[in-house]
């Protein structure tokens, strides 16, 4: 059975997750150790700046080159710290731009350098083939969620709240529907950093101390994204202009945090499916925010639990996913599907480098 290491650096920009597993790309035969290697503040700051610059950034920009070198080194360190042999590594890289409507998705990281430094082949570039074929390029986790949830009661929903939030609905017969629901932690993290200096709203304290501005929330929920049919996907900064136009930036620190948390909750609550999920399982950093989790339970009216409630590791799940997808890349199996990215037919993708 192939052994694989998955690596994930999400749009929350907090660090790299690494996870080891055994899988044939269809079944999950064994889950091993995992870890998170937090980025230093300078790299996190530089990556956040690159998100703003990305629409006009040249690939040879010295700021990008420096960040990619440091980002890749963190991934090398994560693989070595995991200290497990593997047949292939799944390297997602760092998304700095995602504009599928313009045929663009951009994940940075030096896969060849990672392969040379670890001595293992590396699967990378998971999204561009789907976008080139007319898909959204995201989300890619549904096929992994389905493998994890094989024996769980359905219909159910798996929700990932990272910088952007996305959901996978799994029907009674295993059918999949997936899409980005809207903002995840991204706007709230940026708000917290700007107003308190903290990278995120720890335990939802700032949001809990504020009041939701319903006028601002209504303006935000009128964004055209919410009228688009699924499948659909987002860039982390797609709501930046809407936030500025809504008047959110004039709110007090606590009220702004409360309103942005409510925006994430309401956007998720607006998602619709053929059948109502019996329960929601939540991964990503947002599951650690009690204001968001309590708000989701009230909004959705069904159990909302962290994925740990069914024995999954929410901190490792996305990294595990890209290890799983790396094996699918090697086998030529589809990564994306009409009901998850909108691609016309199930589509393989990715590339593999041996570092030469």
C-alpha cells in the first residue's frame, strides 16, 4: 500500500501542516503522525503582503522569490520533522491568487527543491488542470471527505473553515456536492491583526464582546457571490471591496469582529443542498472559535461538531487530503468532479517532480 506525506499551507497563512498516511487513493488504510510547523511572523507578514500584490505580481519579483524560498524550506523542515518514509509527497503550495473566472489559479512553492531536499517524488500543481478545463479549481477535498466518511450516517456535511470556508455535502448514496460558501477566518483574522495586533481572534473573545451590525451584515450578504449557483469558489480577498463599501471598517473593534464572525456564519447558513444534512462536521481553524461554532449550531438547527467528534484529526485533515490526492495523481485518478468544481467530466490533474 502506498505511503504518502501530505503538506498543506492554507489561506490563513499560519504555517504548514504535514501528515503521513497509507492509501491507494481510493481507500484509507492507515493514518499516521502529523504536525504543524508555524511560520515565523516575518514570513506570515510577507505572504499576507503578497496576497495583496498577487494580481499584478511578476513571477521574478524578488519579494516573491524570497518568500517562496522560505516557504519551501518550512515544508522541507516539516517533512524531516515527521521522520517517516513515503513513496510520494503531496505538496499543495501556498495559494496567492485564485480567479477561476479568468482562468487563473496560482499556488507558489518550489516542488523540485522539496523533492531534492527530501529524496522523495513530489506531486504538485493540483488545481491548474481543472481551471484550464473550465472548472473552479476548488474545492478538491470532497473525494477525501467521502473516503473518510464511508461508514458515517448520511446525508452529512463536512465544513472547512480556513481563510475561505468550503463545504462538502455527501448524500445517502455517496453523491457529492461541494463549493466555497464564502469568507472563513480570513476577514476576521485581518481585522484582529489590524485592531489588536493578534493574528486571530483567540477563542472568539473580541467577537463575543461586540454587537453585530445588522445593516453591514445585510450589505455583505447582498454580494453577487451568494446569487451564483454552485459549484463556485473564491479568492481569500474577494470580499475586500465589499467590506470597505459596507461600512464595516468604521465599526469599533469588537463590533467589527462580531459582524465578521456573523458574516461567516450567515454565508455558511445560506448554503443549500438536495437534502438537509443530519449533522455538520467542522475542520479548519474556525472550529476553534466558539462564537462561530455556537452561531452555526443556532443557524443550522442540527448538530455542528468538530471533526474530532468522529475520530478525525481536524488539524491534519487537509494535509492528509493532499497526501491522498498525490497518490491519485500518480494513478491518474480524477481529482475534481462536475459537482465539486463544475468541470465538464471527472478530471485528473497534478504533476510529479523527482527534483531533476
